[in-house]
C-alpha cells in the first residue's frame, strides 16, 4: 500500500512538473508572438558588412536568428541590381518567411556624399524603384548626406531644399509604383526637426522616416527626442545603442552593442513599440570608440546655429549620466570581421530577450 501511495505521489509530481513546464513554454510562445505583433525584428545588413556574404547567405543568417525583415541598405549587399539576381533574393526570402527592404545612399545633388558618377539623383532613384518592385520592397531608403553637410559653402537648408526638389521630380514614379521613400537621419546630417521639415515639404503621402537611433547622438540630439518627433512619419528603422559622457572638450559618443549604452534603450524600444506598432525594428549594429564633440569651442556651433537650447539640454542630460569608456582594441582583417559578428549576435540575443518582455 505504501509503495502504491509513493508511486501515486511521484506520478502526480511528474504531471505537475510537466504541466508547469508546458505552461511556461506556452507563455514564452505567447510572449514572443505578442512581441512580434508589436515590433517586427529586422536586420540592416550594414551590421555584417565585413563578412563577404552573398545575399542568400545574408538571408540564411537572418533566418537562423528568427529575423523577420532584412534591410539591404546598400546595393553592394545584393551584389548587383540585375533582375534575375533580385528575383532569386525575393524567392529565397519568401521561402524563409522574411520580408526585404531596399536602400541607397545620398539623393541630394549638392551633398558631399552624392555620387554623381551614377547619374542624376532622379535617375538613381528610378533605378531603385524598379529594383524595389522586383525584390518586393515596400520602401526605398535614402539619405541626404552626413555631418559634413552641416558645414561648408552650401548651407544645410539648401541641401534640404535640393533634396525636396528631387523628391518632387520623382513623386509620380514613386506613387505609381505603390512605394514610399524613407529618408534616414544619417551620420549626423539632420536633427529630427530638420528631417520632419524635409518630409512635410516633400509630401508625407509618399515620403517618411527611416528612423535611426544611433545617428542622433552624432547630431547633438537625444534619440528619445528624435523618436518623439518622427514617430508619426516612421516607415522603417535602424537601431543601435550608444554611450555618452563628459570630456574636457565637450562630449564623447560611442556606439555600442545593444543593451550596453546609457541612452535608455529599453525605454526607447518600449516607446517605439507603442508609437510605431508593426514597424520594423531593424538592428544596425556598429561598435565604435569615442567620437569627441568639442561643443565648448564657439566655432563648433557654426554647424548648429538653429539648434534650440532646450533640445541641446536634453542631449546634455544623457551626457551627464555617462562615465568614460575605453575604446575597443583596434583589430583588422579576419579579427575585425569576427568581432563584428560577435557584436551582432550579442545584440540580437539581447534584443530578442528584451522583446519578449514587452
């Protein structure tokens, strides 16, 4: 009798344990599905720019990590815009259940970044429209330029106006193709209010934001302010973490792995999920040493004459919270490619785990 009771109790414990385990797994699955409904995890291939992969290898890597969207931010990641190549990419992405986005660089003819050897800005965009239709991308991501365009003989405002003219010239082609243009706040070129001005002047019916969370700190801007300003216009995104701290010259800024910065990335993602539901949260992982912004030098402000003091104060609040960090050891060649991959995989792990808490 005693042995029968012990066996019965053991059986009950096993059933309880298995039921609890099943409930935990089910809960984890529900959480993952809920997170995916709020935020679509993507990957900008600039994150793995040194791997030397084919577009198919890029897609397979993304699938291994459960990524739902792959952002081909530059033509080189496709290996070319030939129709057969793009159709193969689209077919393979479809088999993996992955969406594809396509991108290019500067469309501002007066930007220092613009590559006139590839034709006029309008001609370059038209080629990308055709490629987007072939590969199944709903957007074409473009940029104005970089922080270099905030200084020089041509004012930033003129660059913005020239970009708007280009967009007006291609509006019919973009709309007829059923696409939208996503303008990125890129490499410190524009602050959020300037991107908003460009989008509204061009036409928010066909132009929106590729919201980058790392580039605002290269433009003396709190990334949370960038999100607040551009959320109504967001079509897609690039996301990476940053660390900021004080220096004798002004401020130091480093890009970090996800979760290792001090800008409040958890709150950023929560706000992104709330304000941009269903939009891609695409990691663009770039880990750098400190970049110094010498804002205590009066001449530095030649590039930021229109920045409101209250906006700069928000940036400074992030700087004040930071502590100095050493630059990562310099590596080259295969070692650099290996570390790049480690940074991306660590960031994917952190992001996927955090998304399940939403």
